[in-house]
C-alpha cells in the first residue's frame, strides 16, 4: 500500500492536458488542464494515460450520446470519491453538466477538487460547484441533492486495520464494517462498497437520472450485472479498457487474500500483452464485455490474483479490465 503520491515529489501540480486530447476540440474546458494534488489525492504517475481516466472519458462520451437519444437531462452531476477532480472536469466537457456536487472522505481533497474544477472549467461559477465530506451517498441524502448523473469510482478491498488518514489508502481500501448488510455473493467478490452505493444512490437521482460506476473487470460481469439488478437497476456498459494496476502491491495482495478466504477467482493480465490482445479483439464489431472475457486470446493471458502477485513481485506490470457501467433505475 502506497502512503505517498509520486507526483508530490514535483511541484504538486500535474499537467493533464494531453489526457484531454481524447475529447478532440474542447469547448467547455480551458486550453491547458492543470491539476493540483494533495497528500490524500489519488493521481499516481501515469494514471491519466494508462489508468482509469481514458476509460472514464470515453465512457462519458458514450453516455452523452445515449442520453441524447433517450432524452435524458445531463445538467447536474455528483461524484462520490472525487480525488483530484479529473472525472468532474471530464463530465463538464463531455456531458455539459452545469451543477456539480463533489464528495470524498477528506476535507482537503474536496477543497482542492473544487479548486481544480473551477480553474479548468472557465464557464462555471463557484456557486455551481458544491464540495463536502461524505461517506458514499450520506452527504447527498442529508442535503436532499438529486442529480442527473451520480458517479462513483470506489475502492474494493475491506481493510479495517489500514491507516485511512495516511496517503491515498482510501483510493483502494475501505472500512469493511460499513457494508455488513451487503449480500454475501457481492461481498465475497469485493463489490460491497459498490453495492452500498447503488442502494443509497436511488434517493439521489432525478426522474431521468442514472448512476455511472467504475468497476474493475477482475470480477465476472454476470456478478456485477446481478448486483445492479438486485439493487433495482437495469445495467449496461458504456466503455471498457485494459488499465494498468496502480498501487499494485497492496491491491493485488488484497485480491489474492480474498481468493484464499472466499474461494473465488479474480482476473488479471500482463498489462501490455493484455492491452494488445484487447485491441485485436475489439477490431470485431459489436464485442461485449462478456465476449471479451470469454475470448480465447485474452483467456490465454488471464491469471488469478495469486499468480499476478507473484508476477508483480518479479517486476512485471499487471493490468485488469476496467469497466464503466451505467445503471438506469427500474420503475
């Protein structure tokens, strides 16, 4: 588990302009995208290129297209686990959101996230962005805030003995005792905090609102779909990519321990070979996340968390599929 952000050894500001080239000609964000970070802010070196951000950016573009076809409003946006605010800046550019609620467990994180959003989105006024400490959706519910999009990129691994005031621990770990009511199948697959989010978020959506969840494809997609259905949503996939596993030592160890304790298996891949394989598979039309995980090309590369832990210890980069899910509440 890392206790410091690699970027903190520079000047505390990260230039993310290149990552936003995914949007082509931008109209809602500044020419240069520069992000200030703090001790508790999750933005490891390379994340904006090889981690979740490209996946989220493409997922938001797809969400904008589907919402336009379906007549869904995208005026308001809430982010659970905001980090440095990159996802919110992407939501402004891709979705055109005008009212934002930013939440995290640390006050310095939400303060800096709001600063980053306002600095990089010149069309927003400070009154358009509220930022506050919140445990999952409790802050939204207490303030009776309802949003068109409620987004989460939450940790997977319960670890009650972790130091949650040190570094970026909360990006990968959470206090497991807060999810005791989660059905066992989802808890065993390390989906407990996502399940809790889905249960709470229903009270925080507008009439046409949707949830957007970033959930690592280490878990069979059928289990994730069942979780959405159990919580009262119809799920679909907005985007998926092969992402590099950051904070790899602690995260992979957490999944390996779950394999031993829960008798389940998680899916990891050698990062660069897995990325090349996914690119080959996606040349076919209409490929779904189920097709990808069942494809022989990728299956030959797949390894368990226990195997990935050994491979990482020998100096290899590890990847996993990252999936951006949308959930539409059932009537």
